[in-house]
C-alpha cells in the first residue's frame, strides 16, 4: 500500500456480495492459509493471506490487475484449515470474476477459454498427439460435442465474458 | 364488591403543567366520568399534604379506587401505593399516570391538543382502575441453607463467604479432593503465587488479619462448623422450588475412613497396582491407593475402584496402622434440603486431539498448557524439570501455539481470554529456571488486558522469548531424529518458518467442564448459552444470577476466567445468595398468570414458552391435562398469555378486558386533525423510552397515545385488530431490544406476532404498514419521538382506515 493512494473500503462489500466472496470479512490474518499453501511455499508472487488483506483494505487495483489471484491452484488446503471458516479459494474465485469483468485475465486463461468455446477442450490437441495415440494403443479422440457445450456456455454468459475480454485486449 | 368510588388526583407539578394543560377542563371532564366521586388538584400528590389528602379520603370511606396523575410515576407510585395500603385499602387498586412526560412536555407546543390527549389518558386510567381486582401478597418460605456445586476456587470462596455469614453450606465436589483445575495449575498470574490458597474463614482465630490468604490444607476450611464438605460426590437429582430445593447426592465410597487415616503413606508403598496419574496429566503413574499431592484436602487417601484388586490383594489393609482402610464401604445417597444453589463447576481444557494436523495424542512431545503446568510444578511428575515425554530428556527448544480450538469457528468461536497469560506465565517461569531454553510463542493476537498483565509480555520480550505472528498450519515429526517441526508463516515478515522443537505446547481453548455437562441431566440445561457455559441473567447487572430465582453461578462455569476474576465472581454469587436467603421468605404479589381450566386444552405450548419454568401440566383424566401456574415462579411477563391459542390464560392486572377498556378510552378523544396512533409499550425499556423523550421535551404529535403492558410478549394478534376497531389508525409496538428483553423472549415473540398480524391485515385489505414493531431502550427517547413522528406522517399519507362495518 503506497502512501496517498485512494483506499476504497467498499471493495470488501463488493467482494462479499459475489458468490464465494461472502466470508471475506471473517479473516483475522492468522496466516494458517499461507502456511498451508503449496503455491505460496514456492513463489513469493502468491500469498492467500495477503490477497485477503489487500481485499479487506480495498486495494482493488492491486488485487484485480495483479497475477496473484490467478496463481491459486484450488487445492482447498487453506479453506480446510482456516479457523474462521473463510472460504479462501472461493473468495479468490469471486475476485477472478470481478477481475475478468474489468478485463483482467492472464492470456493463458483466455486461451483456455477460447479453446473451450472453439473445440470443447481447454487444450488444443496437436497433430503430434493425434498421431502418437495409435502407437500407444489408444483409440482416436472422439468429437467433443462442442455444440451442446456452447449452448451451456452461452446460457451461463461465459461466451459474452470471453468476447468482452477479446474486445478489450 | 362495594359500589365503585373513584378518586382522581391531578398534580400540576407546581403549576408546570397547568401552564400547558387546561386543568379546569380536565377537572370538569373527569367529574363527568361514571364512578368518579372525588377529584382533587394539588401541586403534588406523592408526598406531604397531597398524599395526606388521598389517605384521608380513603380513611373517610369516600373513595375505594385511586387514580393519580403525577410526574415520574415510577418513583412516586412506590410512596402512593404504600400510603394507600397503610390507609387500609388494597394497594393494587391504584393507577398512576404521568401527565408531564407523557403529555404536557412532549406536546407543549400544541397545548389544546395536549389537553385533549390528557383527557383520554385520564379516562383510560379510570376505566382500567375500575376493572382492577384487589390482590393478596403471597409469602413462600426460604430455607437458610445453600448447596455449592464444585470445590474449585470459586466454590470454596463462595462457601467460606456464606458460612462466615452464618448460613449452613454443603459443598459438593465430584473428585476425591478439593481444588479443581486450580490445584493443577501450580502458580497463578498476576500474583505469581500458588494457585491453591483461599481467603481464610473468620473462624480461623489464629490468623492475624482475616484478609490473609492461606493454603487450603491449613486454612481451617475443613473445621468450619456450618460447612459440610462432600468430596467424591455428585448430584443425582434436583427438585423443588426456589427457597426449598430437595437435592439428592451420591457419595462414592473412598474405602478409607477419614476419621482414622493419618496420611502416613505406608499403604502406597505396598500397593502393587500402577495406574496413570490423571492429576499429573498422565505424565506419571500412581498407585491404586493415592493422594494427589501431600497438601490436599481432605488429607485422606482414596482407592481408585477401577483398578484396585480389593480383597484379592488387601496389602494396604494389612499395613495400615490405624485400620483406616475399609474395602467394604458402599456408596450412599444423601438428601439435602437447601434454599439456594450456587453452581461453580468450572471449565476444562478443550480436547486438542480433534485438530488432527497438530497431532496431540499422537506425538508424545506435543502437550497442552495444563500438562506443562504439571511439569513446572515442583510437586509434579518431573519435579519441575521441563522434559520431553518421549524420552524424559530436557526440552531445550520449545514452541508454544496459541488459540488451539479458541477463536475457531469450527470448535469454539470465542476467545478463551486467559491462555495468552497462561503461556506467557509458563514461558517466563521456564526461562527463569532454565535460561538457555529457546522458547517461541506463535500467536494470532496477544491479549494481556488485566492489571499487570502487560508486564508479563514485556518481561517475556526482555528475556528473549520469541514471538511469531502466525497460526501454524501443521506439526510434523522428523522420522529420523523424532524432532518436531512447526510449519508457520510469520505474517509480519511474510516468511515461512519451520520451527524445530523438542516440545510443542498447545494453548487449548477452555470449554465447559464435565461437571457442567452433568448438571444438564438434572434439568439446568435451559441456563446454558450456545457455547455450553452457564449464562448470567444480565451481564451488566446480574452477572452471577440466573433467570431462575435462587440459583446462582460463579467462576469458570460461566466463562473461562483468571483467578482474580473467579474470586470476585464467587464473592458476588455468595452475596446474591445471602440476599435471597436472609429474609427467610420470598414475598410476591399475585400479578401472575392464571389459567381458565375450562378452556385449557392439552396443547403444551405454555410450559415450553415460559422462560421461568413456572407452568407445569397436571393430568385431569387419563388422556387430558391442564396447565398450572406456580405463583412463586411466575414473573408476570405474560408471554404465556400471548402464546395460548385458546385464550385460556390471563395475567392478573393485565387481563384482556382491562387492556381493551384502556385502548378504547385512549382512542375516544382525539382533539387533533391527525390520525390516532396507539403505542403499546412494554413496562421496561419501551415505556421508559417514552419517559426519556418527554423528560428531554422532545416534541411529537399528541395523536400518539401510550398504553403500558408488562412485556410486549403478552400481546395477542387479535388485540392489534381490536386496537384498529377501537379507532386507532396505526399501532406501534414498542419493546426492549430483541436480545435484551427483560423477560428473555417476550420481545422476540412480539416481533413474530406483529409479523403475523401484518400478514393478516393484508388479507383483510388493511395496509400492513399501519402496524409496526420498534425496539428501544431508555436512552433512546429520541428514537421514540422520531418513530411517533414518522408513523403519524406515514398514516397521513395512507389516508383514513376503512374497516368493514363502518367505524
């Protein structure tokens, strides 16, 4: 937090109003989540306690434009051990949704989303893989039924979010 | 009853009121009301000449019902009622109202409207008074004896206080020795002296000053003639009423005669049975015949019947020089009749083994604060050495973990309040004895809020004890060295630490004791809070009373407490019990609930809803029963009245006809162009909020009329409809805060009924907004004035109420 920066305390209310974000304000910063986190142990770029603290202080820009929230691997260790029953991983999902609405999403996630809309898979299957399969005794990959999937994704508004992202980037 | 002869006495409070209200108009109005035979006017009627005037009128037989308009009725009523009783009239035939704070002052800007409202208020008081019934005062006997449950420091202190005051006291402890948790704790903060000492009783004449403290074993405690100590005993059943309880106690056999044992220790030397020593947190073993430590009370050995081989061994019998061992002792039942009960069942450590990641119970070198306390104690299992239980080698690196199961919404959401101090005390004591010990305390927040408590924190830093702000996620064990590793983030450094330790000490939450849980079985469950501790009647004013008259609580049974607070609490419970017992009787009036047996019909709602357990069901035939109210237990709230679906219950002095007459009268005179509003206020917070708005001369319109009920819980849904029928355009229900109702549940019940009535109103085509519930306390007079104002404005917008049938 830099001196003189505007702090918007209402941000914690915004997070709380989102699905998954409801338990944010229960946090008392004991750090059980951080010491439980396999990601935080290997990179200083993500610390769940810090993400929660920044959200509580209303450091909206830092939280939603940074890459920290995208580094959570959703193992739910933190959530399992949190003594205040803060649903940390779910709060992070809520933060990701807010970030996406503002157009912040790492390219890799964006690519996953496009791939999902186009092929029904989050990873594009390369010619190499397709050729390799029979040599390992695996059957050829079946079509994914992407049409049905698109309907679902359209019903949830996922496709629009993705379009918006593509427009802004 | 004789012919109704109402005397109405109008005080103008030294002409304060006559400048606003037209007293001549009021006098003329009142004179014409049927039944009124005398109207008096003076500057005051609650003392002096004014009061004498009322007394003379009664003595001369001129009047037999008294209505007084006086300021501050909550004060003046006491004097008036007493004088009326002395004059020979039943004191319950008096009605006192407040024309100053409820009328003249809040409506001083609209004097003519205020005068019209005053007429309605006087008429309501007269109509109600005419329907009042004379009531008798009831007396119930109170035995001058007390049962104290729990022989820890709280129970012992309370017992000493009460015996000093001359009451007969029975002290029941379920363990074989007194002392409770304190006896195990070793030293206490903030005095740093031993836990197990009490203030000596006045019977200890050798003590130079009676304020001196003494170890229990030499305090003379056991020689107090009016104290009956029952150890190894538990409560089996409890029945009866405040002032006269019958309690059955089971006293387990000790197998050693307390009259013969000389505590010579020969028996333990020959006893071949080893058992885990629970007193020493199972860190060592003891014999089947044992004593916790040499200085316990009673100083008599006890045989652990779960492990003793009795007659198959009997080595102790052979060796005992005084023939004190009696292997054939049987348990006995003792029945006590006591007037009052003090519950002092204490607290205990939370079972840390449920937090799997800390491996308590799994790794032997993970221990709790109580276990550490036993190690620090010179009498303890290690003789004061801090050792690893796994190999008994001294522990050089110690990590302490705070808030184990406390401030944890999965187990105990509350802060146990004493564990920070316990850990600091332990850390200091270890560091002083063994300065090369490395101690780290992992904390979420350090809480040292008492006098001298911060000194402990300061000294700990001074002595090099390390603090890590973070709650560890896990304790693991190095498979090769067996050393423990505590995985924690120091949130201030934002760094992950793996703290190596010989010994990890957990600071577990403090939870309700087993003794407390056992009392649930004898019917005290309604007194527990959501965490399982005994709940005080009122945290601020009645911290050691419960809502059951005659039953008091103190010490850790109510919440984890340090020793000074426990002491304070015990003295408080003792004085409350003494106050209750001293008079030898309970005097109550009959403003209690009464059942119309003809209507009462098998539904069981009222006994469940009554916050005081005052209603029981009595069978009338094989399949039917009828509710019965105990006048002793009934506190007169009327919540049962509001709950009865058959209108089979009435509260004396707040009967439906008395309330209806009042409502009708209040709505009979308007005098304003504004819509009439009936504000039904509870006699506790709601009515005093009206007082305070008037006292502060806050202005609200005179169309708002106040009616007092004992508690809003008495109200029935149809009464709201009656209010509208009587002419109200809107109804305000004003009660205590929903979690602060003087009768526990009344305000919440009223809220539900208002909700239901609003739904019904909608069905009838009446705007539900005409009925609203408000919660306020005395200091929120402004809130009442605002609510009265906004309700009036809201009703003006709604327009006049249209009821079927015209009115």
